[in-house]
């Protein structure tokens, strides 16, 4: 369950931090202005092979990431990027202590200053079939004394709470979940019972653990468009909810959710 | 298995939907994506994940209990920047389209365009 909550938190962060700016999403730096926490959080939230292009002022850093692992530093450019020269292109699988130190220095030096850090992910071009390649963001964070769980910067407000402020009016039945336990229900009792059954199902467990394929935690599943009811699953750091809404209300529910996540 | 016209149809669907960066045709029963139209060709692993997601959401055994015994035909993973749409064919339940579309989306247009393509290449329709 801990892993489930952790994944839900990641999905929440992803949805909350996503923006459509052409310069990429802005990431909060660490309390000391260091880019390390921002870089590692982004790597930790990367499942599919990606090139992550970070920019900060004149600094530019491109890394390859997949499976929540940092695979390689591909490019480091900028006024202070010389320190990264011997790191660029080196595989980061099972790095020794010396390499860890140089990697840390390289990442910090590539993105100096106090400007906002922005990231733009792009599909990776190289092969990345080795699931053990690179080093996990969690391991790097541990080595460098960074708490990824708390270094989250500007986390959005409780989106599920906000969403449930308006969504029940759209729904025929709903229930709120905390750590997999039903904490509140509403609407039609027979439909609520169906939702309870679903909440205990393997399908629900899979929904709760889905990877961030589209960086979303709002999932709607239904019959033919406009036909019957639609199941909505939403989750954030604190909790989750299941709702059954008429299919014609799906657009309204999506709008409410987008407002809830800011 | 597919002639060039289906590739063209998939390309045309993607171009027709504003902000659509990927359209894929999947066989849910085989859990395989058979055709992809994309701005930038995705990696095979990404396609496999999308197909697994489609199958999980449209073929999950617990879903029919929610929908009066019917399996789901649509699934949406809504994000702030883009959303994923999984649409099962009404005429051949093993066929599905996967669309990744930038927000804001015209959901009704997506459903209609996707189902139109699936219907035309379903049983009794053109050979994909």
C-alpha cells in the first residue's frame, strides 16, 4: 500500500506540475537553490525512456532517463558547465563514490544561478531495453542527502477534496478512499455498492498503480460515448475517489478536475 | 495485413484532430498495436505500455459489473497538457484506437472521428 500511495503521489505531482509553456514546465528548486532535487524528482517521475532537457538561465542540461533511473548525462552547456565535461556520455550504472561526487557537481554546475528551472521531456532516441541501466533517482537522492518525499516545492492543494466539492452534484454515486479504505460515500445506494465492490477489485488496484503514461490521475472509463454511466477515478497525495456520473457529464467533470488541479 | 489506405486513414484521423500527436490502432485481444501514426515515431516500449493501458481499462474483469454487464468502450486519462483516449470499436470489440491529444480537446469530435474509422474497418466494412 505504501508503494501505491507513493505512485499516487507521483501522479499527483506530475499532473500538478504539468504546463503547456513552450519553454517547458517550471520546476521548484531545492531550498538552497540547488537544481538537484528538481532534476531527481523529474527522473523519479520518468517511466518511459525520455530525454529530459533542463534549462536555467544560460545553462542547459540534457539527461537520459527511464524506469525512474538516470541513465546518462547527454549534454551540459552554459558558463559553468566545464565541470561536467568528464561526466557527459558516461554510463551511470553502478557508479562508484567518486563518480557520484562528480555527477553531483556536474548537475549543479550545469544549472547555476537563481533563475527558474524548466524542463521539457522528449522521447529518447537511443535503445533503453536494459531495466538495470543507470541509477535510480532514489539512490542518487539518498547518496546526496536529498529527501525526495519532502522536497516537493509548490505542491498543489488537495485536488480530490476540491473536486469532490463540486463533482458529487454531477454524479449518481461516489465514494472517497483513503489508503484504500472507504471513508465517505454519497448518492444512490445500489450504485455506491457497485463502487464499493469495484474499489475492492484487482482492476481498482491496477488503476491505482498505473504508471504515468499520460501524466494524469483523472481516469474516466465508460460505455459508448454519451451512453449510460461513466466511472471516474481521481487521486492525489492524500486520497482518491470513485464516482459514477452520467456520460454526458464527463466534459463537466473534466473541467472541474482541471480547475481542481489548477 | 493492412494496405496503405489504412495508414493513410490513421494519418488523416490524426491530422483531423487538432493537437493529436499520436493515433494507434490496437488489437485488444492480442494486446498488440498494429499501426501507429505519430508526429515523432514513439519507441516500441511506449507503444506497448499504451496498449497495456488500453487493455487494462477496456478489458478489466471488474468493469462490466459497473456497466450492466457491458465492457467499457471508452477510457480517458486526462492530463493538464494532453489526454489519452482509448476507444473500443462498437462493431468489433477487439479493435481499439489510442489517441494522444493536446488539451483542450473536443471530446465529442474525438469520439465521433475515432468510431467512424473503427466502424469503416470493422466487420462488414473495408479490409484494414
